[in-house]
C-alpha cells in the first residue's frame, strides 16, 4: 500500500507534443518552476511530524473516538459516539493521514541511504545520514505503534528487518496491495527498531540533527535517544503478558541506557497561534465554533475527590476544565446519556475544556516523564517513589503552584496497583489513544462508567428519572476500530487474510496484546 507523499505529488498533463520537440525541450516543458525538484530532509521531517500529530489528535480519532472511550470528554448533544456508534469514515481519515506521514519519514531514510542523494541529504543543518535515519526510524515506530493499537494487524515496514510480511511503503515498483503484518510481529520489530535507533543516537548524542525544523526536540540527539528508550519501556510493558522474557530484556536495557528523568525530556509537538497551524482541538472547537463536547462527569468527579480511590481535591481540575458560566463551579457532562437526553444540561451548566488544552498553540504530548515514572513504578511492584515522581511531574507540567503540589502529595494515599494506574489515567488526560490503550490493557481506572451503571438521576419536567449507560454496540469500551472501507475493495485479499488471523472486523474484537 502506498499513499502518495503529498510533498511529491504533481500531475503535469501534455496532450500533444510536436514530433520535432527535442528531449531537452520536452524536459523543460515538464518542469514546474513553482515546485522544487528536491525537497530537503528537514522540510520532510517537519511535514511528517505535523502530519503524524494531526492524525493522532484529529477530530475523528481523538475528539470523537479515544477521548470519549477514555471518558475524559462527554457529548452534550449528540451522544452516539459516547455509546460506541463510530462512523467508519473516522478510520479512513486516520489511516490515510498517518500513512502520508510514514511515506515522508520513509523518504528521509531513502534519501539518506541512496548513494546518489546521501551527500545532498546531509547538507547544511540536516545532520549526518545515520542520525537522520535513526530519528526517522523512531517516528516511524511511533506512527506504526499508534496504528496497530487502533486496528491490530496493519501493513507494516521495517528499516532493519526484511520479513516478507513487511510490505508497506514499498516503491519502485509501488506495492498497492501489501500484506497485513501481525501485531505480534510489529510490536517485536518496533522494539528492535527503537533499540537500534537509540543506540545510534547515544553514540552521536552531542550532534544536532534537522536543526530547528525538528519541532519536537530541535535536533537534540540525546533527547531523541531518551524518547526511543522511553517508548520502548511503554511498548515492552504492554506485551509483558505475551512475552515476558523479551519484554523484560527491553525494559532493563532501555532503563540502563536512559529513559526520561524530568519534564524537560517530554516529547511534545507545539502548534502555532496563527492559521493554518493551530492545534487540532482548537480547530475542531474554537475555529469551528462547536461546544458539543464537555469534560465528562467521570474526570471532573475524580478530580473533585468524589469518584475513585482519591478523596482529595486535585489541583489539576482548574487546568483541565473551565468553571460553569452559571455559578463558577465545576460540573462534568454526564457520560453516555441516551440521545433523547443529550441536551439535558445547557452550556452554562457544564464545564467545557480548559484554556490550556484548548489553546491554538497547545503542545500535544507524544510521551512524557510522568508516564515513564508510572511505568517504572509498575515494573518495580508499584514502587512508591516513582508513584510520587509521576504524580509530581504531572502536576508540575500543568503549572500547578508548588505549595499546592506539596499539599496534594502530602495527602496522597500510598502506592498500590489501583492508585498508580488511576494517577496514570489522570496524567494521560488529553493523550487519547494512549489512555484508551492503557484502559484496554489494565482495566483501570475502576471508576469508569460501565454498561448498566447509573449515569444521572434527577427530575425532568417534574418527574423523577434515571438514565443508565447502554452502549449501542458491544458491552464495553471498544477494543479496536474497524478497518477503512476502502481496504475491503482495494486490498481485499490481504484484508480478508488479516481477518482470518485476527478475527472479525468489529470493535469488540480484542487485539493480540490484549487477549
């Protein structure tokens, strides 16, 4: 499967060319003076980074998908997606956009590998060929990891592994009908890709790569290496129940070679205040003038100390949510109301997303130190120190005052499985697909609304009424999304082969690492 690289797409049509036209004249006619014949690798990188984060945090996959599945947000008019009625075109858009990013990242690798282009690719501030390839491998690993966590088996491509099942992104000739690799193969190969890329960047950690075109780390090789090892820690932890020996080997190696140790290591993509480069949530709500998504009662009540294992008020509440315009309090939209009750609470009575996450120049998080600390706590039998480190890091990242952080931590109950994973859930707020993945993997937090739970009780039109949560599809949080419809027609044979291995193409079918 090859989705055309948008930086290299051009269609030049010539209906008639005179027979006397020389080859040089023909080449001149076919040259578009407004399009460069060579796109620099720093340009490819910044394009790919933006494409990747745009896709991951898009309105389709995030706002109307994983943010709802994780119950951070709730719909206050149209409640269908809160009850797992997901339009299939959401998959189409996310799939296409992510593979566009992957094609640009792969082009960076190709330009730095081809003897004809290596010297040009490494010119100026771009950095050495090996370092550019290493960073592209890390971002490709992140993109494929996100795709497989949404769908399961997918077309996959590896830099260092020529497995015949890895057929995505193939060119010369293009492969428009690639096989789907199993999620097991994908996860295990990504771990190797990340290890090898990190080892390269550690060797050259004093070098700079891509310069300021790298929005995430401004070309800092050392930070990219930490990101790769921290991502390896995440993925290895996720597959411990499937292959404990492999997982522990990668966990120990990643920790030894260096994972995140503070918020200064966080991998974030910061958007701009100016059009057309604003953050996805801002475009979906402020630009589109939409207010049909509010903070859910689940997250608001958890932060108020009314739901879950923490009975203290969490100072992140004022960062995540806006107070109601009616009386300045915080009130979460009841999650998963039936469609007839979707407008039960007018806008002035509910808390909308806070100004921080709804800013045009919001810094979207790919991975942060707080998550790493919670992973370290989990892998060390729910370690207390790392539990505190993760909670503190999250509070500091959101700008909570030092005195409020101390007061909160002083009242925090001791670490155990439920408390560590519940704090991790609070810290992963607005990191939609990753939070959804953790809910699927761990079953925590326990305080999420489940089928049959009372969503809201009160009086409507003078009559008492109780609404319970009843999903439209399935009995629990979706385990995956269905494949894009176009795959059923354009890549039917491999699509069907994937279903034969993975199971029916339905949202209730669990992924390999979650079975």
